[in-house]
């Protein structure tokens, strides 16, 4: 029912269904990643960030989670923490198109 709600654009219902499923299976990273995406689609960025932090406890390689946690650090003006998250998740070669842009942004902010 969460997939049907999502496909029909009813993000609120989809979030409710997935959140219930995730609470019953908190170790299910796939559910967590789907729920995180729905939070973001629905504009619930803080919920997405909170879930990103939980996801990263067991999966450092999830790109969206790494991006959200690093942007949270940027928001707190902690560029070193932001860079550490990205480095831990991706090293030097990630295949993420946005990574060079974010790294350049961090470079500029540290020089300012």
C-alpha cells in the first residue's frame, strides 16, 4: 500500500505506511532509505536528516544519507565534519556527480 500511495502522489500515506513498517523492522536499511526519500519528496528535510544519521550507523555508503549528514554539518558551519563524512563514505572516487561540486564548495568555504 505504501508503493501505491507513493505512485499516486500521496506521500503522506506512503510515509505513514513505511514508517510503520520501519518501526517494526528498524534494521531494514532498504525500508529506511525508501522512507528517507519520501521524507525529502514531502519536504520533511529534518526527518530525512535524522533518518540519514540512523542509516549511516550501519551503511556508510548510502549517497543520499552521506549528503544529508554532510549538509547538516555545513549548516552548523562545521566544514571539517562535512568533509569527513564525504571522505568516509566516498574516499576519492564515488561516481557521484554532485560530489566534486560539494567538495569545491567546502574548499572555498575553508579558504574564506
